[in-house]
C-alpha cells in the first residue's frame, strides 16, 4: 500500500479526474482503519459484503488492480503490482497538455 | 553566527582523496569487461558453484553444477544439477524457445512459464546482468585490481552491497566469487568454470530449444488472471461500502478514471 500511496501522491498533483479506491476483502473495519491511520494513506479504503465485489471482478489473487475509464469500462487490469504498467494505464485517459 | 558555524563544519569535512592510478585502472578494466558482456549475444558456461549460507545462526552448504547455453534474445537452455547433503533437489532445467522462458518439471512433464525475460540463473553474478540486459546499470561503487599468479583479480563492490571477485585470464573468467550480506544473513558463492565463452554474433538456430514432446504448459499467472473481466467490459452494477458505512455504487463513478486496488491486510 505504501507504494500505491506514493503513486497516488504523484498523480493527485496533476489529475483531478482520477480516483483511487482500495477495495478490501475480509478484514475488520477497525483493522483497516488502524492500518490506514498508521500508514497515513491519502486515498480511501472501501469494503465489500462477503467478497461479492471481488467475485464480480473475478479477482482470485491479491493484489489485483483494475483501471476503469471515464466511460465506465475496464481499461486495464492485472494481478500483482507493477507501478510502471499502472501509470501507463492511467496515462491513457490523461488530457493532452497544450 | 550561523554562517560561521557552517564554515567551521565545512572546514572540518576532509576532502576525498584523489583517485589513485591503480583505482582508475581497475575501473577501466571493469568497464571493459562489462562492455564485453553487453556486446555478446551468446553465453556458454560450464561450471560448479559451492555456496555457503548463514541464516538465523544456521549454516547451509550447497553444491551445484551448471551448464548454460544461451543466446539473446530468448534462446537456449540452462541445466542446474544440485549436489547437496542437507536437501535433495531435482535438477532444474530452464529452456527458452524464442518467445518464452519455461522451467521444466521432468517428473510431471509440466513446463511452467517464467515469463518473457531472459534471466540467467547460472552463474548468478551481478556482472551477468550486463549480458541479460545490455541497458542495465551495474552501479559499481568500488573496483580493485590485483594480480594473482598469471590471473588478474578484479574485485567489485556493487550498489546493492554485493561484492564480487573475478579471476580473469585474458577475456576468460576462470573463477568468481560473490558475497552478499543482509543483516545477519550471509551468502557466499564460489564459482569455478571449465568453460566461459562469450560470443558476439551467434547463429540462433544453434541455440534454439523447443519444448520437448509430451510437455504441458502451465502458466500460474494466467490462471490467476483467468476470471478477470475482459478489457472493454462494463463495470459490474455493484456497490462498495465506505468507511462511513455508506454505499457507493461503482457505476456512479463514471466520468472519472478509477483505480480499484483489491487488497487485504490479514
């Protein structure tokens, strides 16, 4: 999560159209809250009922990352954490600089 | 007041000693060696390694024999036989068929996909990074050159903390040693080579290896990704729960680029 938070800090500087959510599976609410407070992460954690969101997205391994485009469609997804690939996926929806 | 203090601090800092001529020679020799690895397509090695590991106050020893017959990009075979008194391990066979790298399990006849990057498990030296990826930056922090009998002895300290020593006879590596220390864990590997040949231009056909017959390909990564939604598919009509116990529909987020990171703590 610290690495993802670093990426978020970078992206949040220039992109107001991007939002990160950390979709938790299986942890108690206070465990998540403590971890978040301790780490000082700047994007929100969210929870799910009985793994239904993981199931809907076909997630079998953690971490898995999805990037959803502004059109509400899956733009990119991968198991594991590859910051470079993730950044490239997010850059696809960046407005071109003048 | 502050200026005076800073001036005193600067005055107290010793100047770095100028590089000695022999350091320059060592640096140059190492750069030459790296350049040779970068330029070469083929790597042919036959050798043995004796490994000593200290972990949590326990010592392990491991002996391996290795044959490397590889060419960039992605051709060839590496066989590593384990000779060990503490563990009995089957030999490892890794082949590259031009597109992917596979590890063969000779018992179950499975070829596990290791990806599409060439990595050389034998010899496992930082120096070989220059062969695997000619663009790799090796970060040598310190180099020393000496002679030992008819051999040149080049010792390199890498930014990663690994210290490697190469005994060279002309352009041939006769022996090498690698020492890595992480906290109280120490790993020492001593390689002796029967053959160490770098070839600049190779005939890839001579190196080509295809999967042996009867092998089934297993791709653990693909299995983990098998159920994921396809790129281009609509976000499921589902909601997550915020830390304020509010329901947040994922479809309500459209208009934004959203990253969903699936994770757990325990």
